[in-house]
């Protein structure tokens, strides 16, 4: 079977699912590029190239996984974030473009010329910690996560991008595993993209999110605020005077977050491209 024939067949299979139809052709191409390790230009330039029986078998297996709503990123094991390549597995939340607003907000508020100590709480794949370390050459980053499997993925990503010497990884429930002297007025900035989806919204999520991404990285109680209620007081104790707190938040949560940040200084929100408050900013 040629590449063109295999792509057409895969696209037709994926189009049958209303939840996959819009991206069917793009998904079919992405899986083929992953299979062959070629560029899209090469793919389009060689439609008559023949797939070997083994390649066709593997490709059809990829398409079947996608038909079951498994995210492309878990099939290919890769996702770009803030212009950087990341390995992702089902142990970590897939980095999303919305979270780049959080990175941008922090980069615009921290010194690029002087040492800064940053904590990334719930680091997952390490996307936020690594993006910040990449663009803040004098920063030291502590990346914390409750999941050993997630930390393993994050450490691998840091090693791939040659940042292992700038980021330390800590197995921790929020900041609890840090020694007391490192939890008191220690950090210049604390950032987090914590779980914030209300459990009652589970049925409304796309199956590729609800059924595949780690629930511990998605859900945070009936109203989605459980982690913020714990994290914000811990951050207050761990930040230096004037230190920065930057949190990704969910749709419709800005008023509740503003209430939880009562007593903090300069509380503000950064909107995403849909003009929805996406990042909460406050100073200690």
C-alpha cells in the first residue's frame, strides 16, 4: 500500500467518529510522520512510496489507538511546548498552549540578569520548569511533583535539553517535602498549573482527556479549588517578601481565586486568546 492510500484509509476511519472527524486528516498525517520519521514535505512529495507490511501493520495499530481516543501525544510520545520538544507519557498531563500564558507572565515579571529561585509545583512533564530555566539563564528551579513517574519523565526532559544542572526534582505533595528552612521565605517565584477541573465536570470532558490523562493532574474536588486552598497558604509562607505567585486557573474561577488571594498584593489576571482569565498573579 502506498502512503497516499494508507493516509486516505486512515482519514476515512477517523472521520467516522464525530469527535475525531475535524482533525482526521491531520491526525493521519501526524501518525505517518511519526512512523516513518520524515518531514511533512517529504510525505507530500512521495505519495507513491510503498509501505512495507510491517510498517503498514504498525500504522494501522496507531490509527486504531487513535480511534479509541488515545491522545496523539501519547501515541507519538512527544509534544512541543514554548518552542521546546518534550517527551510525554500517560504519567503526565499533556502540555497545552494555554499554559504558555503562564510562562510568559512569569518571564515578563522576573529578572533575566540576576539569580532567582523558582518553584514549579506539580511539574508533570517539566514543561514549565524547563521553559523558565531555558529563558532565565541565572534561575535555579525546584520542580516538585507527587508522582514518581511524572518526575521520571520531567528528569528525562531536562536531561535531553541539557538543563539537569539547573533544575532539581523533588518528590513532594506541594511544598511539604522541602526542609523547613527551604519553605520559609525562600523563593523569588512560585508557579503552578495545578489540577483545577471540578469532579462534577468529568462527563463533559473529551474522552481523550477524561479516559487517558492522569486524573490526579486534572481534578481537584467538587469545585476544582481544592489544590488552590492548600497551595496558596504554603506559597505565602515560602515566598520572599514581594515574591511572585503565578497560577494557571480554570474557566470561571477568577472570582474564587481572587477571594483566596485576599491579603496578597497586586492581584491581577492574565487573559488567554479567548479573553478568558487564565493566569492569576499576586505578590507576597
